[in-house]
C-alpha cells in the first residue's frame, strides 16, 4: 500500500486546526499564505515549482 500526501492539503489542515484553536492567528496565517503564493508566483515559474 502506497500513501502519497500533497503539501497543500496538509498545510491547509494544519492552518485550519490552528485557526480553530487560536482564532487570532487567522490574520497571520492568511498573510503568510498570500506572501508565499506571491513569491512562488514570481519566482516559482522559472524553477518548475507548482502547487
């Protein structure tokens, strides 16, 4: 049996749990997510990184 796990859903699950436990983290999690997606959009396309 092989188990493959994508990074996106794992990060979303962890972020969701953290938001449920500490709702104040929502602003930071959204900000970090937007920064990471923006950086991957700018620099990731030349290196073949896709989410």
